[in-house]
């Protein structure tokens, strides 16, 4: 029995490591506000936070359709055909298709650039949404206008036909050439939101896929202490075979003091509803959309929803004022190339059916007021 007297029980420790950068959107954590457009960052934001992506598409669709009106009947026929069938980017047709992509680029990056493509005779024949990669804006020689430069083969060259280029900026700073994205200010809030979602996923991965702690406690018997490691390895082997039975129910039998507990069963997962809502409130406030339009069922009264709809209407009207000069320039360039000198007008559709109802009520109230004024005038005479 003295053979095992001086034998000590070995203690084995296994370090548990985790990858600190598991999230595929690590660029958001390293965001530093710069003057140049953070194109890759904003694209990653739209991919990482579906609410942001949905908000941009909602704004593009809610801006609504438009039509072009001309005083000349012949010019009206020509511009209608052009607006309906003009090739856009080689894979779409129609002026609304160009405007939707142009507006989406404007919201995402704060700057949108387009180009009127001409044929060999110099006649406008297509439209193209220009990617912002490799594009640089500079002041023109007159110190006021803006010139568009394109980087090709490592060399920066001025675009040859500046009059055929289309440029719009969103909320530019004083003296700045580029605009500010609608997503400006969201990286910090979105980074916190992604950390919460990541922790929720990690916790549910741990809790949903149960992990067990199997503990073997040797008795005071010297034999048990001497063979504690061997018996622990045998218990681990049998437990592993029982858990990897492929869905087959198998019993686990062990001799001695063996305890089995579920890892994490005693811990409580933090409630994420309040912090997630706080982050989403900041994001939704930046988009200008009512929460219910993004699928967020936050409490709101009927009157509050009507007020939110009125605010949204004013937001969309502001966006329309940015897009209208671009549409007019495209149509005016095309009409001039066809020999027409009239100035086309852009007439936007009413944003919602609610606007139609409100306009109808306004006309009714005005008519009633005019009738009462006429009756009072006759009585006074």
C-alpha cells in the first residue's frame, strides 16, 4: 500500500479563450468622424442593421412618382417617351429608375452623382448612376462652381463633359463640397446595438445548446485519491459517448460521488428590451420615419400618428426640392437636343391618399367660407 503513499493528485487547468472580433462589422467599432464620406462604413451599417436599410428604401418609395409637363404638345410627347423608356445603367429603363437609385445614393452617402450619356452625334441617349469610388470633387477655377474628377490608373483627371454631370448633396456643411449622409451619427449607436445583439446570440448559444459540468469528487480513501485522474478521464469518456449518441437515449452510470450540473442554469440573462429600444429610438429619430412604418409597435395615439404623418410629409417635400433640379436638368438637356426650347416642369404625385383627403377637405372649407362671405356681402348691401 506504500506504493501510492507519496503520489499526489494532479490538477489540470484548461484555458478558455474567445475571439474578441467575431462580429463581421468590426469597422463600425473603429469609426472616426472624418470629413470625407465613409462609404464603406455606411454600406456596412445598412448591411448590419436592417432597420436602417428598410428606412432608406421606405423613404425612396414614399417620395413618390412624378410626371413632366411642357407647354408644347410636341415636346410633351417627346419627353413622355424619353421618361418612360430611357436606358438607365444598361439594365433598367425609365427616368424614375434613375431617380430612385440617385436618391438612395444621396441618403446613404450624402452625395449623389449621375451622368447623361450621349451617342456619337452628341445626343442624350441614356442615364448612368456614377459610383462614388474614385470620384473627387474640387472647386472650379472661378472659385465657386464644383468640378468632378475621376481617378483612372492612379491618375486624377477632370471629367470631360461637366455640363452632362449631375451632382446633389444632402445637408452640406458651410463651404464643404460633399454632403452629410443621413446615417451620420449612427455608427456609435449602431455599434452598441450590435454588441447587445451579439451578446444575446452568444448567451442563447450557451443556454439553448446545453453544456454540462460533470464533477467527480474522490473520497478520503487513498486509493480513490491515487486514481482520481484515471477515473475522471473514464467518466469523461463515458459521458461523451452518452451525449454523442445521435439522439438515442442512453443512461450514464458512474460509481462514486459524481455531480452533473447545467452550466449557466443559475445565471439570469439581462433584459435587453430597454437598451435595444433606446438605441432604436435614436436610429428612428435620425431617419424621420414614424416607428410603425418600420414594424416597431411602440405605443402611439391616433392623433400622434397623424402628426407624425404631417412631419413625414414635410421631410419628403424637402427631399423633393433636392431632386427636382436634377430631373429638370435631364429633361431640359434632352429637349434642347431635340430642338425644343420650352422649360419642363416636374409635377410630383401626392404623397399619400391622406393628402388627397386633406386637400379635398381644404377645398370644401374654402368653398364654404367663400359662400358665407358672399352671403354676408349681399346682406350688407
